[in-house]
C-alpha cells in the first residue's frame, strides 16, 4: 500500500521530482567544501512537506509556473538556513537521525553555511525579479526569529499564558507553512485577497502541526509509544502543560513549575509532570484545540476551487493532525 504522502503528492508528482534539481542548482557554489556540505543537506531531506504546500497551493489555482519553483526553492533555502543556525544555537548534534552540520564541520562552518543559504535565497528571488515572493518569505523569517526570541524570554519564567503560547507558535512554526501557501498562490498570479486567505489557511495548518508535536511528547497514542518528556526536560512550555497548570491549585502549580525548573533531568520527576498533565486533562484539551484549528482550516479550504490539488491539500491537513511522528 502506498504511503499517505505519496497519494497526496500524486497531482504534483512531476513538479516534486523536477524540484529536487531546482533546489540542488539553487545551492551550487564554486567552493568544494560548500558543495560537499550542500550535497549532504540535499541527501538527508525529510518529508518535503513545505514544497508540497507550495506546489499544491499553486496548482489549486491552475498550473505551476517557473515562479512556483522559485517560491519552493526560496522557502527551502531559508528554512534550511534557519535549521542549520538552530542546531548551532541549541548545540544539537543530530537532526532526523543524521548528524547536524555543526556536529560534522563545527560551529563556525555551520554558521557560514546558514548565511550562504540565506543569501542564495535572497539572490534567487532578486535575480528572478520575484519581489513579492521575497517580501512574503522575508517577513516569515523575521517572525520566526521573533518567535524564537519570545520563547527564550518567556521560558525563563516558565509561567506563560495560552495567549503567549499561541503567539509564539504562530510566529515560530505556523508562519513558514503560511508563507508556503501564500507564495504558491502568488506564483499562480492570484490577487492580494486570495493570497491572504491562503496565508491564513497555512497559518491554521501550522498551528495544528505544532500542537500535534506537543502531543507526541506525551506518547498518548499506542503507535507513538511511551511518553518522551523531551519538552519537559528542555523546559519548553507546551499547550497540554499550560492547560493543566491553569487548572491546578496555586500550590500544585508552583510545585510542578519547580519540578520542571529544577528536576527536569530526573526521569522519575519528569514522569510525575507527565502524569499531572494527563490527569489534568491537558491532552484532551490540546487535541480539541488542534481539531478546532483543523476544522477552521478545512472550512477555509472549501471556499477555493474544487480539484485534485485541493483534495490533496485537504488530505495534507488531515495527515498533519494524524501523523505518527
């Protein structure tokens, strides 16, 4: 049986296979070390959900164009640059089971490679005269940086409201999927209002994506396996925990926040926090919020032309909220 993602890709199968060469070409350099590193980046690509959102968003309004390939390459370049920089900042040595750039080539090279990818993205859009795409994606990178900094600032106190949480994830995670959908529509020469509605659609899907990630930490589905508690160990405030804390008595709330602050490396204590979240209804609440956002995204999607690309976008939204990893 084919995987859900290969079925979703069906209307854009040609585009996705042609995109790989586009993306590789967009990173070419005359420096052998750089070429070696960018080859490594291309080789360990993930599910490629971002290019899928770009191509499906364009195809829903007609045919993909050269502009659509530029949009997908631009987003992948800037997104890859932020991931390379993130790994340096977080001192991460693995990403998706592969060694990170900083693990293999050290921090200085990783930062320079991130800068190179960023500049390639900017140049690609300038050379192609795609200033609208550049505006959408640059704004996205600005918001992602703000989201990261907001999270760092708030993480010190470990007592964030739901409102702040949604502000952080909208900027940090949702804005990138929003820009995929907006640039897809823009590359298909849609008007401002349609581009904005597609941006909103992508933002809603991005919020679902992040809440789903939050839920993985608690291992609530049989398929996910035992709770990981990684977010708790990293002192990240996620929606299930924020909700459970808001329902707790002030003394219990203080106790749990203290545990996350001081005993976040003690597996037994982390398990206590996980149990607290589960018994406090945090999982059900987060899942319900995710499904509300999903419904809003699907309702918005239904206002667009009906065709195979729209159906694939619908399936992609469902996949986002039901994926197993």
